[in-house]
C-alpha cells in the first residue's frame, strides 16, 4: 500500500523575526510529524539577502520569493501560514498567486492600508542610538523578549529593516473573492485585532479565533494556545 505524502505547509515569520522563531516557539516540533514544512527567512531577515532600497520589498516581489521557492521544490500548491508581516505576504499570495495556495492561515495581520512610520521611527532609533536602544524600545512596547531574539536583533541589518518598513497599500477589495479555506486570528490586546476580525467577516467561509488578553508578540510566542485551533482548521479541509 502506498503511503500518503505529507501535506506541504509554508510558514513565514513577522517583521524583525526569522525562521528560527518557528522552531523556538514550538511550532516545528508540533507540526513536523504530519506536514512537510517549508520555512525561509524573508528578504531583509535572517540569512536571506538584505537590499537597502524600498523597491526590493514590494509585495509582489515578496510573493515572487515564495513562488520561486515552491518552484525550486517542485511544489505546485501548499498551505500557507503567515504571522504579522508573514500574514501580510499571505494576503499577497491570495492576491497575486492564489493558485499556489491550498489553505491560508493569517495571524496578527489585516489587509487594510497601514502607516508604518512607527516602525521606521523605531528602526531609526536603533540606527542612531545603537542596537541596545532598539532592543530596549521593543521590550518597552512588547514586553520581555528571549535572549536569542535579542541577539538576532543586535546582529540585524537595520538599513534593510528600514527599507522594508514602507507604508502598506490596502488590498481589501479582493477579500470577497478569496475562495481558498481561510483562518485568521489575533490577540485581543493587539491593536490589529479589530481590523483582522473585520477582514475575516468579508472572506467567504473564513473562520476567526481570538486569543484573550494576548498582545501581538504573545499571540505568536504562546504557540500552545494557537496550535490546537490551527490544527483543527487544517484537519477540516477536504
């Protein structure tokens, strides 16, 4: 009897994170027994290229990065799970390459226009005041971060982060046309929460789950609260 090939699952991290965060927060260990996982560092992050021009970080280019990896791995379609910036790229997949997506999970993100000047100000503070200033400012906003995350921030290319933090143009006009199974979620203490929930209500047959009390960062770190609901969503897909 031929064994069934594991489902392919693409996971993409948020701004200033990298693929290591999926390992450290327990997602890989929980998902690897059932799924063939595809994890990469988004451009500007981790071990990927780090251009310093804003034009290198347009959404269509980020989607092209995803499809290039799928092509290289000879994978026609995969589930896509993105958190924060990775969720923004997930909406981009629905817009520019929906034929490559089996199902879409988006955490801590929405598809509406967003002014990123706060991120740019934070990164500039790190550039002018040093990386310790950057880490301290993040912990004031988001609470304590792990030593490994702090070390990665201290080693980051801040000029690349600055280029990547351009304002986002809304793409909510495509929500009603999103035909793939979708699951959105957000922490209730995340400022993004109401917009993420609103977006889910406009996507046909999408489901949404809330994470009470949790902030934007906590809704990724506390994987034990996220994984059961996402696993159940994947299990419901025919």
